[in-house]
């Protein structure tokens, strides 16, 4: 490499160091946050407990150590003998592990040895933790989770010298890939919060209302929490019963209205549904005291009021996605507790947790010390920074949602691709401090929502079992945010007739599965089994998108006779602006604190 590379690279390295020092001085560096300190203290406690138990079980550790030594020796003998083919490998990557796809990892002895030794070390660490008995289950789960995070951060694929593809690219480009990568890294650091948020797509490739979130409609209601969008009909007649969609307030709504070819909103309108969408405001310091029940009373309830006035219909069908589904169920339970007229004819829940006893890997962060630290940090800002929240979810699938972008952007020097779903994923949303505390403490930690006198809305205890409307639950097999086994438990908490469907893929791709693509299938089982495993054992797989199955179910709750399309807005709820409105366009950072 020429002198130009070294001078330019180290100049940028110096710039990056100055930026990092500035972050340290301003108190924004990750190592200075209350959450990081709490994590370190918890990790020390878990490790201490593990070491104490391990000291009393030397035989278990000795066996794991001997197995590692024998396999390490076999790896060395195989590689030394030139047996580097996949068939001869002592340790093989998991089928879903795409990190070692370059042929050099198999064909070149040096890289083959590094790969197998690393994979063996990863397996040995997991076996070591699993082999020690008597460690608290939660502590063992945390040790496993954070050990995996550390091990995957140290993967040889994440370093130029030990990654054959990167080493070759660096030589061929005379190091220009690293210079370009440093530029991208500096830009990402400036737009991150307390944890590095790696961009996943080209932020300038999409414009809301132009080539994404562009289904025609109008904002017909607006308050301090949300805007209500009514979409323009695309059919000569429409279903009589309107449809309200309640998206999660921790994300932007347009995951359900991406580009035309994969927009659920547009597809629903094409099926003759009159669709209303809630678009949540992005919280700032002024939203500090907004709590979960505000989203019920000043959110969903207000949206239903507006729809009833606009359409003249006394009942609607309603949909909730993720925490938006939790919000919808809470609204239904509140109306039941108040003995109000039933204004929701059917309720659909996309990947929704109601019973939080099985939270998945996010459970590694669900304990009193961590939540207390998060609350302290959020109280100082008035909100949970959406950028940090986004990184936390990405790190639940660190290899596919974090380190691969680290490699592509910073080490290969590639600009991210133009991908609508990833653009949405990077469009972060804050969560009001008080509401975030309620979610973590009362729902995830204490599981209050499923208790008969566990959670209050407007001062009134709610009971999920009092919900009697027909419900449709769609969950996804590979969901790492809302485990489908957990969503199944939640479905059983409700009192009405429930249909449970399991889609393929994950939390986003399994839901945004347009019928024209038919990329993923789904499972159905009309039997109400006691647990998720029994339900799946009797389920039948069907090809194609679950959207069509759901649409057939929805038609049961709208009169067969179609009606003329409803006017956009009404005398009381006049059209305020064109979709997608203003709230969805609020971008982070929105505060300098």
C-alpha cells in the first residue's frame, strides 16, 4: 500500500479519536451510562455466582476442557494433513451462519484453522455455562446471552487480518475500502446516541409520501399523541365495516405502507377495506409524563370516535401490531371494565405479547437493577432514545443485524443498499419516559397485564378475560422480539373465540408478506391446545401469504352487501393534510441533550 493510504487512514483515525474523546467529555459514551454500569454490576454478580458453583463441580469443567483439547488437536491434525473440505471439518458453522461463506475459509489452511478454532471456542463457552448446575436460571440465561455477544464481536470475520475476503479487498483497493469505511463510521458516530448505530440503508434513497408511505389518503384527526389517516378507496364499493390499524408507538407506522409492491395498506384498500391508520407522534422532552394508558384513552379511543363519526358505523374491525396489539387489547379490556358499548367487532393481533412471562432474548435486560438504571437515564432525557432502542433490538440478532453491516460499511467501505424495509428500521422513534417504564416494569418484569387486578387504565382495573370479541392472532416462527410461544399464551388469556396462525420468517418479514410474492407460508390449527407445542404438532402448513387467509376471516365481520365508499373526513373531522402527515416525518435526533 502506498504512503497516501497510510497518511489518509491515520488522519481519519485521529479524527475519529477526537470525536470519541468529545463524546466521552460530553458524557454520552456508552461506558458512562447508568445502564452500562448496571449491566457491569449484574454481570459481575452472575459471574461470581457461576464461578462459585463451578468450583464445587471440577469434574464438569474438566470434561468440557478435555473435549475442547481433543477437538482442537483434531482440527490441527486435519488442517496440517490438508483435509480442509467441509466433509472433513471437525466443527461446522450452523446452517444459518453466513459469516464463513467465502471459499477461502474452507480452501486455505490458515483461515480454515482460524474458523474451526473460533467455532470450537464458541461451542465450548456455551457448553461450559450449560454444564454447571445450581446457577440461577435467569443468571445462566444472561451469561449465555452476553457471552454470545462478546464471542460474536470477536469473530475473525470482523477483522481485516483474519478475514480472507477483507484482506484480499484491502490489497486490491490499496486500502481505499478502509478509508471509505472510516468516513461512514465517523458519520454514524455523529448520528448515534450512547451506542453505535450502524446505518443499514441509504437514508437519501427514500422520501416519505413520494416513494415510500405513499398510499393516498388524508389526515382527518390530530392531537398531541397521534394523527389519524383515512386512506382513499380504490374500489367502486367497499366493505361496510371500516378497519382501524394500531401500529406500535415504538416504530413508524409505514412498515405497513412501504413501496406499492409490498404495502399492506394498499393491498387492504384494494380488497375493499376502508382503512384508517394511527400515526404516532415522536416523543420529546415535553412527553415525559405520557404513560401507556394515555395511548389508550387519548389514542385508540379517540381514533374510534373519529371513525364512527366519519363512517356512521357503530362498530369497526381493529388491528394491532406488536405493542400496538398490546395497546388494542388493553383498550378492549378497558371498554369491558367500563361496561361501554362494544364498538370493536373483531380484533387482530400481529406478533403481540399479552402474557410477558416468555419475553425471549430481550429478557436478558429484564430485571430490577437494569430497569432502574434505564428509568434513571430516561428521566434525565424525558424519553428513551429511539436510536439506542433500535440498536438493542438489532443486537438480539447481532450477526445478521449488526456485525454484517459493520463489515459491509466500515471494512468493505460499501455504501448501504436502497432497501425500504431497512430504511424504516433506521427511522427510529423515541418512547416517552413514563410509558417506557410501564412497559419494562409492569408488563415485562411483573407481567401485570394478565392479572385480574394487575393494571389500571384511567384508574380502573382491567381484565383481559373480559374481552369477548372474536380475535385473530398472527405470529411468526422466527420472531426474536415476540416469541410465538409467548404470543400463544397471550391469546389464551382472552375470553372470546380466538384463531391462531403461525407464519414463517420473523417479526417483520413474516408479517410484511405480500400475496404477490408468496415468499413464506403459514400454519393453521383450529384446535385450542393447552400449549404452543401441542398446537404446532397438530397444525397444517399452507403455501402462500397469510394475508389472504386473514382477509377471508375479516369478511365474516362485515355485512355481505357492499356500500359506496365513505367520504374522506366529515363535518367534525375535516381533512387536515394529505398522507402521510407530519408526525411520521419527525426524525431523530430531535434533542441535543
